C-alpha cells in the first residue's frame, strides 16, 4: 500500500515466540579422574620417596663394582646379585651370602671364607636422616674365631659422587667399628665411608680401612659402581 495503510495488530501472545527454537550449546563436563584399585598384579617397583628411602629389592637385582686395593694399586671386580627373596631373608649369588631386607648381610662367603654376623653387619638403619647416629652391637664369627663389634653409624648430607656408572647422588654414611677378638689380643678399628642411593638400592661408592690397635693398616680399598640393573 506504499505506506498508505496502517496494518492492524491483534495478538494474545504474552511471551516471545519463534517457529524453531535455537539449539542450546552446553559445555561438556570434564570427566572425573579414574581411580584404579590396587591389585596384587600391580607393578612392585615404585619411585623412591627420597634419596635415603629404604631399598625395595627384587630377585634379579644386580650390581658390579670396581674395587681398587689402595695398598698395592691392584684392581678386581665384585658382583652382587640377588638370587631369591624368602620372607625377610635375601639370598645372593649361589645362596651362600645372605642378608636382610634393607641391605645388611648376615652371612658372607668370599674366597672360601665364611663370615656370620649376628644380628647383621649393621650397615643400614632406617629412617635415614642427615645428622642421625646409631650405636649398635654385633658379633662376627669366622670359623672358630668370634669378634665383638661396636658399630657407630653417622649419616651425613647428600653428595655427588663420580663413578664409572656416571655422576650419582648419594647419602654419605660413615660406619666406624671397634672390633676385638674374644679369645686373643687382636683388636682394631674398621671404617667404611659410603654413599647410599635409594634408586640404585645400594651404595654407589665406598672406601674402607682396617687398622689394628697398634696402628698397622691391614686393608685400604675403594669401591666404585660400574653398572647395575634393578627392577
């Protein structure tokens, strides 16, 4: 009508009206994180809580060390391998060497000689913290000889250690043992300084001396980790 006629409006609608409703867009909800129940078949190996955490040994774990005799500069290789775990007892090698679940030895066979320790050779105590000290007693029996051991363990701080296996961190531990043979006058001091790494499950390096009360140096050796395989 070329705008000459005003259209008539009449409606009973009271709300907005559309022939086709717009589709509402809803953001997808974030999925809830899955929770997996722990089962007996779950992997046993886990990342250690800290450098000084106790080891989680498994059958097949193995370590190889270069051992240098600092008295005559000769070298040898020492290999430690876990054969089996029975309850709270660990068998190494062919089963002649036995230890507990944290790395202490209760029986050691080397070069045909068997050393029995009661309760153990007292190398590790947990929880291990910087500044921690322990005074422990043990008895070593080698054949008919019995030797009383007064052991003092002192835990130092974390240090970086160069080894053939690479530069590795370790908790520095000093084990000072005053020893005395029961049926004899022989006595002395055995000192081990070693660097423990929970991921490696053993020490990555160590140095030991054994000196008689009269001052005679019987042993001076250094251990350096060459390779290791742990599960």
